[in-house]
C-alpha cells in the first residue's frame, strides 16, 4: 500500500539530486506498535505526543543518505555526519579483515613451531613428579589450542568472504541462509548436503574449521675421526638399580603419575632367559670349573664346589681340539674397559636328588642364560601409595649379541649397548663360586687343620641366595663345620632366605631378576618425543589453512569489499521491505520460526557503489520473479 502523493525514488531517478554535503537527518520509519509503547518521534525536529494522528500509510521509505529530498511522515533525528576519512565511509576492501586473516595464519604457524620446539626441549629429560608432568602437558596443550584457534579464525575469515561471493550467484531460502551462515561451527549444518553443493569450495573450508580443533644406560666411547663407538660397560645408574632390585627381591617403588591410578604399558626391553645346557656346553663348563679348582695351590684344597658361574668369551672358539673348545671365562666383576665377553652367563651348581637306592645325593645341574630383546605388556595399579605390577604378556623377539669394537654409531648400536649394559650389571651379581675348603698341614694331605666355606660371588648379597639350588652348599657347610651328617633343621637366617626367595630355582629367579630390573628402570621416567605424528598433523593443518587463505584472498578480490557475518552486517543487508511482509509481529524474534519465513527465498545483490542487500525472490506459478523496484510502503 502506497502513501498518497508520496515520492517513490528509484535507482537512476534524475529528480534525486545530490546535495553539497550529507543530510544531518535520516528518515526512520516508526510503526504504530512503536508509538503505542511510548516511542517519541519528532515532526521535522519537533517533539510530538505519543498519540500522533499520523497514519502508517503516510510513512514512506527513507531516501538514501545524501539525498536532500524529504518525505512527509513521522521522523526522528539521528546524527549522520561522516567524514571522508572515517572507517565507516571506507570504499573497497577494508584492510583490517584480510590483515587479521593472514595474521592469524602466521600466528598459528608460530604456535606450531613453538609446540615442536617445546617438546624437543623436553625430550630425554626426567619426567619428575605429577606436578611437573602436568605443567609439561599443559604447555603442550596450550600451544596446540593456540595453533588450532588461530587456524580456525583464519579459515573463518576466508569462509566468510567466499560465502558472500556465493550468495551473489545462488538463491537461498531463509533456512538455507541460517545453515550456511553457521556452517563452520554447527555440526547439524554440515550434514545438509544440498547446501554444501551450493557452497562448493567454501563447504570444504567450513569442514576444515570444524575439524581443526634408553640411551643413558651404557658407557661408550666415540672415536670422532671414524664415528665409531666402543662399548666400555654400564653406567653407575645401572649398577645401583640392578643391585637394589636384586637385594630387595622385587620391583623397586615406581613414582606413579597420580596417587591413585592404573594403566597398562607396552614396551620393548632386555630380558634374560635360562635353560638347561646341552651336552657340549655342559662339557665346557665342567672343564673350566676343573681348571679353576686345579689352580688352587698350597696347603688349601677345595674339596667340593657347589656353585660356579662365569661369562663365556668366544673370541678363541675352536672346533673341539681342547676340552673347553677355546672358550675363555670371565669369572669375576669386570672393569669398565674394552674387552671380549658375551651376553650370556654359564653356570653349574649342585642339587639334591634321590638315587636308585632311595638315598639323597648331590648332582650337578648345568645352566646357560642368554640376553633377549622382548616385548613387555604390564598392568600397573597404584592405590594410596601401594603398587601392584602384573606381567600381562612377555614375548621373546631376538637374541642380542655382544657389541663388537669400533661399530658405526647408530641408533641400533646404541640400543645394543644399552641392553648389553643391563646384562653386564646382572652377570656381575652372579659370577663367582661357592665351595668348601680344607686346610692341611705341611702339604702332606694327611692332617686337616680346619674346614671352611668360601663365597666369592656377589650373589650372597641378593635375594637369590635363598634359592633351592643352593641348599646343597649350605647343608654341606653345616655338616662340615659341625662334624655331623644327616637331616637337620636350617637356621633361622637360612630359613628367612629361603622364604624371601620363595624356594625357587635359579632358572626361575634369574629371569625374574631381569624382569624386575627392566621394569624398575621406569623409576626414572624420561620424556620421549615422537615428532613424526605431531609434524604430520601440523603439516596438514597448515596446508589446508593456506588453501583457505588463498581462497579467501581470491574472494576479497572478486567481491571488491570485505564482508562480515555479524548482526550489523546482516541487518544492513536485509533492508528490502518485501522481506518483512511475511513476518508476524507476535512471532518476531522468538522460536519457532514460521515455515513460510524459513521457506522465503532471497538473493544478495550489489548496488554498484560498494554496498548491497538481500532481495526477496517471489514465485509466481512455476516462474521465479525477482523484485527489483523499490517500494515506498514500510510494514
């Protein structure tokens, strides 16, 4: 409905002449409901009463700013003085929008670099207590959150510009505009495929916005001229931990990540496997033990050897021309210096057995133990200071050979040295012997002065001393020193040792010691940084963020202006009077939105001077008709 005699300005109307300076007043429509609730308009600058007799039909569409033509009707004053240098009067692409888009991209890349540098700085350091762990993770999470936020913000600017470019070529219903305006932060909008097809490349940008959210064990020397490495032995840390574990007979106390926590761990580590020696190995062990006993001279004789262990050296191994096949033995603790050895320990010890006549007799048991690389799966549980560690699975992978001199420095060689250092420390606890001796007078072998026992192995300081395989030594020592024979009750000390070891055999206790020692190394947690996954993730994020920025830059140039999705921008672009014709004032601004409003079709059109607005697309029959004329009626 048009007001009588009201001018209807149109684009290109020659009667609308530009003044020398913009008008200081804007004609703003006032509805009857606004007058009813006390909105006080002015009649050409004068105050009027609420109950003005001006009819709504007299209200005309306000002319564009700068037009001096005045329309009759009710108006109120709004200052509208704009200087040529004001941002609000800027023509072309506003610099702040693309600057923020590129700036957020650069800041996101900087956050990625800082995250990588922070983790590289922490790699190899001890974890510490739960507070230090939390701060290390908090810093990493902060960098990840910052980079994600920056990439999302940068891509959001690009999406906005591309969206407005699409709106100039595609018609959307109101519900479609709701979807595409919130496409980059609404999961429900993402599933609307028909709108994704209309958005094209911008849909991918929106999806991007939605989704972007052991070397200290060994002591080795490096030859800088040839880059080769020589194994010298374990560090004191390994000696300390292995000795403490063997003495305690259990896994050392592990610092938990939290007071009450439980978790599982999968890792690779050293393990020692023991088994009965074959006939050839047993012959070599027996020959080397006899050689060791025969070297004792003077008035002391070793009458019985109940335990003998050594590390074999296969450097001079032959095909059997000698009883020992050329195997050399290391039967005492080693010094940290270059030397030949192996990652094995061979031993013989006496066990009680029943003979065919029903009598108890001592028999020799020959055992060999080797170093393996194994995969561990353990369950750890911590409750109010107590720990419970269960071996869930252990799988032997491969034997670990002893390091050869002058190996090329590489990660695999470092791991080999680390494993060998653990084996070195364990064998130092086991090598040596336990025997019974007699001292005779004048070397006549006829008069015995005294009988005594001797233990020349560090094993006596560990929980393995209570093994059932050492009962023969302690029984014979008791009989010899007390000059008796037959059954007897072990002393309280011996009984305590047996209970401490669980009355297990050496073939059980040695692998158990290796397991406990390996797990005990977790007492000194070291932070490890696997950079591949992080750099790959950030690389993909930066790549897609760059694509989004290139698309945004193209949209800026194509549109010729910078757009926004804020309330002010949408309000300024929805001034077509036909848009408001279908709204019911009783439902305005609240849910649910009427179906006829959600199905209303609109299209954004530029006005040729840098601005633009949405126009309603009317459907007449099966044909579509776009409203191009300006109407003077405001509803």
